[in-house]
C-alpha cells in the first residue's frame, strides 16, 4: 500500500511554529487524560504529522485543531518516536476546503504576513522531552514554548499548582493549569540561549525511546 505521505496533494512540510491540540478517542474531553497540545510537522490534504507528548495506538481515532488550518479527524496511520501521523477522514468537498486553507497558509508563510505576536514565543527545535518529579516518577512531555523564566508543557499528567517538577534538566514549580497543559516557573532564571539545551531529555532516556520505535523513513 502506498504510504499516505507519498500520495499527490498540496502539502506543507517542516512546519515548526504551528501548535495545536488533539483529542484521542471519543470519550469526554479531559485535559491530561485524552486532550493534549502538539506541534505540527507536516500537513497535506490527506494526512498530518505532529510531535506530541502522548502517542496513540495505531488505528486509534484522533481529532486535532490547528488554528487557521482547522479541525481535522482521522485515525493514526503511523507511530513515530516523537509523535504520529494521522490519515484524515474526509470527502472530496472537505478535502478541497483543506487544500484551500493550506494554500492560504502557505502564502502567508512566504509573504511574512503571519501574526507577529508568535515571534515573542520561543519554541524548541525538538519539543518532546521528559518530565520528572522528586519521587523518580517520569514520563514524556511536550514543551509548547519557553522563556528564561519558565515553560508551558503538555503531558498525560495534570499536576497541582505548587508541585515541583523537572523538565529535562531544569527544575521549577507549577504555577498555572490550562486546557492542554500547565505552566512551570523555573526556580532559577536561565539565560535564554541556554534554555533549549537544558530542556532536552537526557541521552539515556532518548536512546530508550528510539529503540521503542522503527526509524522514521518519511
């Protein structure tokens, strides 16, 4: 069977500044249970690929929203070490509408007409990392954005305000909860140009994750 990412369609590749949210399954939406934040990596009229904190099972239903690109529904076609690919369920009319949104968004990228407020947010190149607590509990998470003072995260975990957590190598305190995650204030302010490296998962954790998934050949 031809991989869905290889089928002819209008597509945007290498997107690193578009964040969204996704819901796994059809159950009532619960933050930290089946509602999470994600980062768009590829969008076409047939499929989309995201980096995400929680990777659904292959074939599982996912509904995702990406601002100007709209809300999309489909099933997981491929699991990746940092996220997953969803084959979009749609008819020809909805496919044409999505093509139009992709084209419009692409033109905005090329002409520089995107909302400049997004420039104030810093987004790591590799947003998927590990979150841990003082009791040695840890799990994957997604860094939505960061500054020298803190970071916004999404994970299969909704902590209490005031809880202490470590993201990568930086420890801080949970100061706010929101629908797809939570905000952490670092105990010590960091130099902005060093934060991204400190947020990365330890090498041994990343190696375990890589061994759990087949290589990404897309």
